[in-house]
């Protein structure tokens, strides 16, 4: 402390990762997914989570749904506040796409949004099976964590943004690129949308 004071240095507190878990505030769901990320078709296994992004002193929150079949971002919301509306709007955007399913699983962590009665009722009304990771185990939702890592390493960390509005514009462009143009080896050199449409033609 004495040396830091002499050099006029101040401790910089590391920013904490956003965590939506606040203890049991509602009803949790079993871990039906159980790290079985494989699926043979779209709209059978979805996953969701929330990540916090800092630009200067400003914060925003990204809440997407990812299809485990091809890694496609089905829907997403960007919000200045990690509230329930952010997550409910994300669901409504997914429903508006007009997808059909028989036994769709939507996996998440045990965040308070996903324990909320409104969220759970919405899934039940649309015949979606809810699955939750075990508490504090990020590997149970590895596919969503992987997307966040890719987005931050390709968009957030290498670039400079004028302000939060600038970042949000670039984030929307990035998700469009990620879905339609960014190729993946596991998708045989196709983007998520190309892979889905290609296989739909074959079937």
C-alpha cells in the first residue's frame, strides 16, 4: 500500500461476471439435457443464457436462444437492464418465427428469470420442455457459453466502440453475420442458416 501510494497507483477492481442466480426464487426444473448436446434436427434442443457486456462505464445485457442443431441464434434481445421483460421478449421473438416442434427442450441455468412463473407458464403454453443446469455448473450449458466466448473474442475484445449504442449496432450486425455467413467445420463448412436450409432440401 505504501509503495502504491508513493507511485500514485490505485487498485483497479476486476469486473465480475454477470450471474443471474439469486437462490431459489421460484421453481427449478430437472437437468433433462444432461450435457447431451447432439440432435438430428432443428427445434429439438434450444439453450439460453444472459451475458453482461461493458463499454466504458455503461452496461448492456444480451439474452439469446441458440439452437443446438446448428448453433443458430433463433432470437435475442439486448437490454440495458437484466429484467424479466428482456427474457420474455426473447421468447416472443422466437415464437414469432413460426417454428414447429413436437418435443422441444429449452435449457438454461437456474437464473431467477427462468424460475419465474411467467417464463415457465410461457414454455408450458407452447409445449416446450424446460431443462436447467445444476447450480454453479457452467459446463451443463457449454454451447451457450461457447457462443458468448466466440462473440466476445471476435467482436468485443479486438474492437473499439464510441459508446454503447455503437456497440449494440455492431452486435446486431455480428449476430446476422454469425447466423448467415460465419462457417463452421462441424457444419461441413457452412454457416448455421446454410446448414439448416441445405439439410431441409435433402430431407
